[in-house]
């Protein structure tokens, strides 16, 4: 009986990972077609789905780092709505949506905090190397090399983006990539502000 249950669980896990976005870094190389600069973001593959099943939940009390190595948590962002993007440099859909997150951060500056929390296990050096090539001016990067924040938010696939209100309560999350500077995504954001 245990063998049957183990095989069933392994099959379920395998199917979940196969149909999800970027699930884990398997060989250190990018998954999908990751653009090299912010000017090359492909449109395909950015069709995430909105999930409101966690609405009203508090921000997790998990620490991660800013690019200088200072420990921060989501609680540090309370007081203004915050859009938290979980991503990784090796995740094609994550990288593809990053220029549109930069555009959103620029367009909604002063109304919305937009942060990108990398789940790269290689930490700040890997993120800094990629980030410095992009020339982003509005989007703020952070690093969660142990993926503690990702696990606290229920694991799942990358990218995942969570909108928190000013009190630190989840409003919705987008599982999968999105074009954050389109009218549909901007309407979703503005309705939540």
C-alpha cells in the first residue's frame, strides 16, 4: 500500500512541476527563452492567472536581503500597497516579465511599491550580475537565496506576484508571468489601490 501511495505522490508531483511555470533550477541554465536585455522581452508565455483564494492573509514574517545584504521582511513595506514579485534569473517567464514590472514601477511610483524578490540559490552575486545589465531605475531587487519567502507563500511556480494592501493583507496573486504595463494589468492594479 505504501508503495502505491508513494508512486501516486511522485506522479502527482511530477505532473505538477511539468505543467507549472519555472519550478526549479535544474542545471544552472535559463529555462525558456530568457532575454538578455530589457528591450527584448517576448510577449508569449506571459499569461498568468489571478488567484484570490488567499485574500485577507497577512504578509509572511520571513526575512530576505536587499542587494547590500541587509535583512528585511515584507513588514518593512507596510503603509503603502506593495506588489511582490518572486522570480529567478534562470526562469524564462520571470525574466520576460521583468521589463514590464519596471514599467509598472515607473508608472505607479508614489502609489505602489514594486519589489522583485529573487529566489536564486546563488544569492546576491548572481542577481547583481543579471540586474546590473538591465538598467532598471524604478524596480527594486531583493534576494531570498533559501526561498524561505517562496515556501511561506505556498511554494509553487515562478513567477508569482502578490499584491498586498497598505495594511499588509493579501488582495490577490498572479501565478505565472504577466505583461504588467498592459491596460488589463494596470486596471487590475488600479482597482486594488
